[in-house]
C-alpha cells in the first residue's frame, strides 16, 4: 500500500524547502493537503512527482515547486479573498484555503469543476466556492479580490481579470514565450499593474490566455 503521507513529507523536504519556500502556512498546507486525492485515480502514483501532471484537454496540474513558490511570492494572508483561475481538480484551491480567508476556484471544464467540488467537500474545505465558467472571465460576482492566482501559462492576460483585482491587490502569472516561462507578481495601483520578476517555470498556455493578434490599420 502506497504511503502517501510519507510522499508528502518527501515532496516538501526535497521540492519545496530547497526552493527557498519558508513561510510556515505554505509548508503546513502542503504537508496536510492530500495531493493524491485531487488527481484522477490513474495518476495518483504521479501525484508527488516534481513535474507538471498532464491532464485531459492539454491542461496540467502545476508541479509542487511552482505552486509553492507562487504562493510564497504573492504572500497571502488569512484575511485575503483569493481567485484561483484554472483549479482543475481542486488541489491548488485546497492549499490556498488553508492560508486565505476564502477562495473562489474557477474551472471551465465542467467535469473537472464537478470533481473539484466533490474533492473539496470530501476534504472539508468549506471556505472554497467552485465557479464553473470561462477561465478568462474569472468570477466578477464574487470579487473584487485581494489576490489572483493563474494555474497555467499566460501569453496575454485578459483585462477582465485585472478589473476583478482590488486596488492594492496582487496577481501572480506564469508568462510563457515559446517554451520559456517566467513567473511575475503584479501589483495593482489604480488601473495599472506593475510587474516584478520572481522565477522561471513552464506550463501550457490556458484557454483564453493565448496571444491576441495585434490590430493593424
């Protein structure tokens, strides 16, 4: 029988701590949330590998290191309302739920969203709302948000998401250019967002976040 608790400990000790993730709430959440419960059964053995888990439809579950470093950089507090874009089966939202006041998890794949809802309920994560709808549209009816997380690659960031971020809020995105990606934290001031480089990572670009064609006269 697989000892998933031991695999969680090894994941934290070999993937998270060596990546300079030191905030205790993140470490604690990643030790406690059962990652294997948030992937399809056939992929459970791969739940704790140090790479993106490939899901249906070209989607991925971000590797633990990438998610942990994104959370570390965006500095979520226990009074923050967080929008989690592209939650797939709910793992990222479950981790964030242990750190934030509340999470709105957006997933446009209806079967993934239903599974995420079931997984989160089964785990007793009662401060997460799963919203089924286009990732690029977010969930404006529940906002504005203190923090927005995007669980996948971004070529162009939809303006609709920027508009759902509170003044003074933070957004973390993995911007992809060809095969190369950089994670940046955006800080909103008025209508503008200023970006700061954090680290390198990679993931497929999410639907609705592709490069938009430039308009020419």
